[in-house]
C-alpha cells in the first residue's frame, strides 16, 4: 500500500514492487496493484473505499498515473473510489510489441475491462490528452459502461478531423504527430541529453513553474523504462496506420468538456466543436491555462468534475 502523508511523501507498505515517490497531494492512502486486462498487464493506482462510486482517470502523453496526483486526493476525500492506470506502454505497465498493439480499439478495451476488475458495470471516466481520446472512444462505442464523461483538452475525433482538413492552423500545430511516424529517429531525439526533448515539450508549453525539477525526474524514470519510448510513440503511429472509426452518433453519456484556452497544440474552437457533438454537454473554458490543466488548475478541474458527478 502507498501512503501519502501530510507532507506529501509516499511510503511503500506491503509489496516490494510498490514504488516510493514523493507526491504533493492531501493525506490519502493509495494502493499500487497490477491488473490483467485485454491480455495486457497494467500497473494501477487506486484510492478510496472499494464500495464508493467509481472514477477512472486516464493520463495522456508523455505522462503516467502521476499526472493526476493533485486530483486523486480531493476525489477520494469527496467519497469516490479512484482508479488510475498507467496505460499500456507507459511507466510500469506492460509494453506489448508492434504498432498494432496500440490501436485505439485495444486501448478502449483496456479501459472497459479495467472497470470490470472493480466488479462494476459502470464508472465515471475522466481523460486528459490521449487519455481523453481513449475516453471519447469508450463513451462512443461502450456507452453502457460510462456513467459520466469528463474530457480535458482532448478533441472529439470528428471535430479534430474537420479541423485538420479545414484549418491550416491546426495542421501546423499537429506537426509533431506527423514526425512521430518516423522509425527510430523520434526515439533517438527524445532520449538525447537525458530526455531534453520531452522535458521541453512539457515545460515550454506550460505556464512557468508548472513542472518542477523533482517532478521531471520522476517522468524521466518512467520514460527510461525498457521499451517505454517506443510504446508511447506507437500510440501516434497506430492512429495513423490503423485509423479508428470516427463516431457518427452524438456521445450519449452526460459529458463535461474542460479546456485550457492557451493550448499550443489544439485550436480553441475544438472545445466548442467537441462539446456540440455530445447529447448532454457542459463546457468549462479556462482562460490563461495551457494544455496541462491537471497541473495548472487542479482545484478548478476537480471542482468542475465533482459538480458534474453530482449533477
């Protein structure tokens, strides 16, 4: 068991495989475990009463479960059971070989089965960045397992496709996804100089001071795990080689879209466009906030999520 104490230190109890990390979150107990879902072994962090309403938090690129650290505690304190996986290919989760292993259909099935490992039929699903893209897919094709959906700076696939073909500004902002299609070179560049490229990808697109040196040290450890870089990049490669179906029907579960307006990778109009593709929608725009909402505005994000869950 991982215990977050009042000064934010996570100390390991129980399994020797539990990772000891310093985490600046309120007092809360977390458990580190492994779950086999969809044929893949995932590392999962959980908190809260096992019988409480379930919330699943999905991280994006190039993060891991730790990106939600400032949100987990308040959700647990509010009476929710919180489940936060390292998604396949990331950090301590399994990294299957081959680009095809990272098709959106596989990532979606991981989450559907993860909810089942909690002996639940439904959960509230919250996704940021690539985690948001997975969350859109779960809600679109498995709405029966999604009680409520929250999306944080991740465009609905239909809205994104429309912007790519009609808006040169969005195409320019998506250059990195095209570059990631190259073999081996992105890995070499990302690994150079102690992962300087990935560090800059975080720091230079966020508000000053958002990512501290000690936090980035933890990200480097996650990136440095064997096979992690290729697995992480394979999410982008699979999206290009195995384009997922674009949802045609409105998203059924009640949906909250939270959007940092200073996102350098996504044009602001994607927030409204995405929300309009949901049958029941709420939109919260955060001015002077970048793509990295869970880091820059965790309190506002958590308050919005809790209001959405209680509605």
